[in-house]
């Protein structure tokens, strides 16, 4: 229903006579913790949703209003604030009822309108495929969540109710929604500490996707519960007795049950039978204070045998979602392995309710516990979105980042950082600061130098070594970093590198073209340069050079505009082209790539080629790949070698034919070894029964160095020929 049928509600701002009575189930729960003013506001929201959804039905045939009411009930269990409750009741009105956001803002306030806007399904997006559409939805949802963390809570409750009633959807839709829930919403609930909601979302999705597996596991758990119950009760009583004896009077000891989906995953991950998975008994001890947590740990370790390397202190170092507890594994009774979690009651509430346990309407300080951690993570999404080139890239980064496994690392100053399991020093550097990641050249782990791709372990101290000079990012880093922050930082730097290389290449091309007429870019300044740029249709010289270097514009055409600017014309027949200089494997600050087709080395006659993807590529002048373009294409220009200040090695390719006899390869390799030359690769080919051919790629300093080694090869009796391969015609 559109706003055209809600005139009185919109114009009169809900007169008392038009308010719809709240369902008794809602009213009873609201009275438990909200005052009269808050309840009246919620009643207005219910009235608005009631009329807005009038006539709409769900797939099961019920009135649509039942869905937002049931979503609201879930939020009431979390004791959420009035604005969240109002948003839950109206969370579909923007999408389904053609209601305007500004009208919601006028009546219910900006916060309510923003939450509804963030939770809504964000309209019908015209995407070509479902993956792209889902990626775009996730992107917008994540950004909305970053503005107000309550969006996450309402969205999760909305998805939970949809999963509870998923059987009324077509089967294909059921599978799609369940998969999406397992990939995004379950991990998202875990990220913000909503353990109970996460467990139910996962079990409902698992049941929908694999009903037979779910039934088998439920049956197995039920059949094994009889004997297990006696053991669990006996251990629970013994734990409680020991705690009470040692003056932990108010401790609660409960048996802890895993959700079915986590049991299923454990079976898959550990490749163990169901019986072995259930042999690990879980218990939770709830006490009043942190001091009691550590005292309880000492008490149970005194009575039961701790299992080595099975203790974790999440109180001193909480998880990123705010979870705190002591975890320990013990051998109880007849060497039964048990897992024990020790928490305060407030920690337990946080573990189950996450950011909802400390929502801001109860306190003026929002900058604490899970609320602060969730806000920090969500705000990082904005930075990630800015650096992502498209919604799909962003969505994949989010999905990969929603991982519960973490490692805890220390900076040299003792600061603690929580990263995904499998994180590397590069991940750590970007987590500390983007600038640190962009300048990393090495690292030390526990004060010892380590490679940049090493997987870090909890408790290690990581020191990042940086350079004051500009450092190029290595595309290979993307193969082993695991955090979205590192991936986006690397991708951004690579894009900037590409732009910078293109700009430098464009400058070289234009300078080379202008040099034909004895001119340089420095001859064009001020108003004359602006006139030329305006005539070309670009706003700046840098933009023109970037487009020129990336192949979007043609060098000789652009040069013509510059000639016109100074009223000169070129005469290609009379003008020599000045070659560019290769100094320390750079051409005027641009890194060069040596073509693999012809393998040029220092001292060769060479041609430089501006390539859109690779920057400046240097070829041997006789290479058949470039010879047709010399003096015909402005992207190809002559180059000369200058004396290098630093030693460099180049890869040369040599073809050697020898006698076909035993040990000839060993004899051939020994010539290079004795000369101190490294062989990178050897390929063998049989010519006939008499001769064998070898293609050798070796590290060579210059043309003289190459000639000397080739002469040594030719001097051997077993050699019939030795020539260099340069891909010539």
C-alpha cells in the first residue's frame, strides 16, 4: 500500500483515535522494560506498518503484518531500544509499500528512518546475474550497518524469522536463501557476538539444504543422550561440589550443547565418526567476577588433569566480537575428555546477545565492549568499499573476512592485534596502518627475520621493516594475504602503480615524438598549454599523459596538437629520433620489462615499446615482434644503454647442438658452472641418433660476457653449433 492511502497518518501525525491496538504478546513484553512514552511511539510504528501492509499476504497465506511483528518479538527478547523496535515493525515499508524515507523521518525521527533504510532490501536492482545482485545488496547493507550498528541487529532478526518460515518458498529459493545465510548472515552474527542467533540460523539453513543429514544427526544425538546424560550430570555435580568447597558459592555449572551444524562441520573437518565427536563433553561455569573465573580455573585444574596446550585466555585477550571466557580441556572421571568454559554472568550475556547486551540506550557510554569492537569493524567497511573496484570484489572481501578463527599478535610496543587465522606479516602491517603496509620491505617475528608470506601464530611479536623510499607492491602478495584490509590496500597500490607507470610511459612517448622537431614538454607552459589541453578535451597534463601511456590516445595525433600550439610542423624525413637512455634498468624513472621473446641483454641494440599493461618493454632490435613497427608506430622508440651504477644480470637464451652421448649434458653444464654462471633452465630435444639439442637460459652480465661463454662452449669437441636465440626473422 502506498502513501496515497495513508493521508491521515502522514498529515495528522497519528491522532489517538486512529492508533491500532498492539497485539497483547507485544504489549506484555514491552511493559517489562519500557515506559509509557516509548510504548506509544512503538504503537504509532505498529499502526503505520498495519495500514501500510494492509491487503498484503505472505507465502503461507497469513497477513503480511505478522512478519514484522514476529521480527519485533525476537528483538524484544534482546531488550532492544525503542527506535530499533519501531524500525523492526516498519522495516519493509520502504521497499514493499512505496513509502518515502523523509516522511518516516518527520514522524519517527532520523535514526528510525536510517535503520529502516539500511535494513530494507534496497529496491529492485537491475543486475544481469544473481551473484552481482547479491554482491551489490551486501555492499549497500554493509555500508548501512557501518552508519548504525542497530541495522545489523534488525537485519539478523529479519533473516532469522524468514528462515523459520522458509518452507513456504519455492525449493530453489529455499536453497539460495539458506546458502546465503550460511555464507553471510551466520558469520555476521558471530562477528558481532550474537551466538544464539548464529546457531539457530546455521541449524535452520542446514536443515533446509540437507534435511536427511539433519534427521540422521538429530536421531543419533537423541539415541546417545541417555547414557551421556548420566555422565554429564555426574561431572556437573562434581565440578559444582569442588567449587563450593573452595568458597565459590554462587557458581552455576551447566552442560553445554553444540548446535547440530557445528557438530556436522566438526565431523567433516576432522574426518571422525559421530561417536568420537560426542565423546568430548562441554561444560560452562558461570561466576560473579573475573577474580572468581581465575580462581575456578585453578580449582578444577587441581582436581582434574589438564590436557596440554588446550588452554586459552579470552578474558585477558578478548575476541574481536567481544567474546570473553577461559577455555580449558581436562580429563575427568575415567579419563573422559571434557571442555570447560568459565565466564562471568555478564560475559555469558555478551556471548549470547553480543552488541545487544550493551546497547546504548541503557548507558550513555557506547564506546565499550562489543559495541565498540563491532563499530570499529563496521566502520572499516567504508574504507574497504572506497578501495573496491566493484560490488563483487567487495562482497568476496567481506565473506572472507567473516571468519571466526583468529590469531592474537603483539607489536614491539606490546599492543595486541587480532587477525584472521593464516595471517601474514603483510596482513599485520595493513592492520596496524595502511601506510605501514604500503612501505613494508621485510619483517621480524619474535626478533628473528622471517619471510613476508609466513603464517603467524598467536602470541608472536611482529616487527615491520619499512623503507623511506616508494616501494612497489608485489601482485604475488594477493596469493597469500587473508584479510580484506590487506587485499584492498594491495589492490589500491597496484592500481596507483599502474596509473603512475602509464603516466611516465605517456610522457616518454610524447617527449620522444616532440624531440623529432627539437621540442620538449618544457616548452609548453601556462596559457599555451591550457589551450592545447582544452582543444584535446582533457583537464590536466597528467591525465593526458596517463591516457596516452595506457593506450587510450595515439602519440602522433597528440603531438600534432602540440605542434599546432607552437605553430610548427614536423618533417619526419629530415628529423632524427633521439633515443631514450636505459639507466639501471629504468628509463627516466620508469621500470622496464625485458621481453621474453628475444631476451635482450646489456649492450644489445634495443627498441623500447610502450605497453598498456606492462609499462615500458625493451626488445632486441632484430626481434620480429617489433621490427615491423620501427619508425611507423610512435609507441616504439629507440633506446640505448647507459653505464649502470649497479650490477645487473640478464637472461640470455642459447641454442647448443652436441653429440648424442652419455654425460654430454653434465659436461655442458660444467662449462657454465666453472665460469660462475647460473643456469635458470635447460630444455632438451632429440635431433637424431647422432646429435642432441639444448636450449639454455642463463644469467649473463652483458654482451661480452655472453660471447665469452659461447666461445668456450664452441671450443668443446662435442659441440657442433652454439648460437644465441633472439626471435629474429
